[in-house]
């Protein structure tokens, strides 16, 4: 095996194998890892609501990008406490009209950072509502009984300036608690 000497004077060498290729070891991580490590710009936010009227779609929360940088949605996890024989539906909407809600602070996944995203993030609470109307349907999730399901968006849903993503929940039974967790990162424009 031949060796290539480090050109920066640190004393490291790189190996070249019999096939005339460099011997390397590499590791790759999802974009959100680097956004958290390098920019302190990775977040998660949890929305929750108790179904006021069974079988009626209710806004559970939304994220509006109020900055110039992009917000990349990594994944959304949907949870319901609906009884085993009943259906819960969730809808994810692009650019809906949104009204109401209670401010919700996202958690920075880099615990050493207090950085916050330039975004308006609101959720329905048991004392308030979020109205989500119009827009374009991105996804519909249906779950039978209690459980959780994660929708991996692979960072492909990107919110530009003033873009909104809204989420509706529709549990069959009045009083059912539904929860949605959204994991996202902020990338410089």
C-alpha cells in the first residue's frame, strides 16, 4: 500500500489500495443534524387539542415563516388517543388561511442555543381555537384507534417567506386528545 502525505504539515497520511483508490471512511447525517450542530437552527414544536365535537375537523396548529430564510419540514408525527374502533383523520395543508390560536414556542434541538426561528407558530388549546381554511391539501393521514404515525417529508416541504403549513385533526369521538409534533430546520436563503 502506498501513502499520500498530508500537505498541511499535521503528519497524517492517506492510504491508497491495490485498486488505486483512496481508503476512506465517511459518515453522513440528515440535514437537520447539521442545522442543529452548525447553525443552532433545528426545532421541534408540539401541537395538541382535545376534540370539541367528534367527527368535525378542527385546526390543531400552524407554522408561518415570517423571515427571509427557508424553513424545511423534516417530519410530522401524528398521535391520537381515540378508542380502538374509531378513526382519526389528520390533514396537512399548504398555504391555508389561518385565524386564532395560542402562541407556541418551538424547542431548539441544540440545547446549548436560545436561538428562535423567524416564524409565527400557533396551536389550538382547550380554551382557544385555530381556524384553518382553504389552501392545498398535501397529505391526509388516517389512523384507527390510539397510536402514532410519523410522516417523513425528507426536508422536501420548504416554507419560503410568508408561506404557511397548517394541520387539521378530526377524531371521531368528542373529548379525544390529538397531538402533532413537527420537526423542522431553518436554512439560510
